[in-house]
């Protein structure tokens, strides 16, 4: 496994992150999350998920999306205003563009991964640039923040993972799932916050990406 530190210029902001590469990657997954007090892409949970992906043969790009600090809440369900979702999505779009031209990743099929409120930005990018994506997965997602228009336009194979038994979270995910008009799957796993739940979500996502990356190159999208 190789690690490369990368810097991406997005709307005059410098986005710093890490590209992790297995020996023979079958695809690359771009992580979505806002900068936060827990260290963003450097936090233990993000690094553990990225490591699970790399072990499954998936390259990962994780970086801090500067200037987006979610408000209160816990368990990944933080409050984002609409402007934050759009800004996060625009920065993801820049990073996706970088993956499409970088010599290391440009021939790999690409996916998106988001958790909590950042999943709304994943859906926005999927609606805008779905032709460049092979699959996406979101966990404990607040995808409704993307808006109905975005959800209606997503054609990227989408996996929604719900952790725990919170009826509000489950209900919102079911509503978003019903709105999607694409190859889709909804999975419910153990209670959120545990290492086992994080690992289980990562394995489900890896299986989803591998299934949809298989046989594709970037030129196919």
C-alpha cells in the first residue's frame, strides 16, 4: 500500500489530503466530510474505513473540506445549512476532477462515500456528474438535505446504510431511497458509534463498489 499526500485547489482554497493506493486498485473512492474538531480525514474512524477499503483493493482519497464546520449533534448527524451542502459538493466536484486527470487514478472507476450530513453533498455531486461515477455509498445519511431535485436526478448505483434503530433516521433514509431512480440498495446494521458497526458498513460498501467497478475503466463513464 502506498500513501501520497495531495493538495487540490478548489475556489482559491487549498484542500490537503491523502491518497491511499493498494498494489492493484480496482477503483478509487472519494470520501466526503467537512472539517471538524475530530481531525477530519485524520480521525481514527475515517482512517480505519479507508484501510478497510484499501484491503479490499480500493484506492481512497480523503481530505478536509476547508471552511465547513458542522454544528452540534453527535453520531454523524450534524446540522448543515444548505449553503454548506453546496460548498461541500463543489469541493468534492473539484476533487473528482482531480481524480479524473491524475496519472495514478484517471483510468480507475470512481465512487463516492459519505456519512451523516456530508452524504447530501455526495448526492449533489452524483446528480451533477453522475456520468463520471460508477457507484456511491452513504452511511447514517441525511441525504434529504440534498433536496428532491438532486435525488430525482441521481442515476449512480446507490447504497444507503442505516446504523441503529433510530426511527427518524430510518424513516428519512426510506423516503430518500424511494425517491432514487437508479440501481439501489438499503441496508440496516448494528447500533451506530461502535467499531463493529463502522467495520460492517465498510464491508457492505466495499462489496457494493467492487460489484459496480468490475469490468469498468474511467473511459466507460
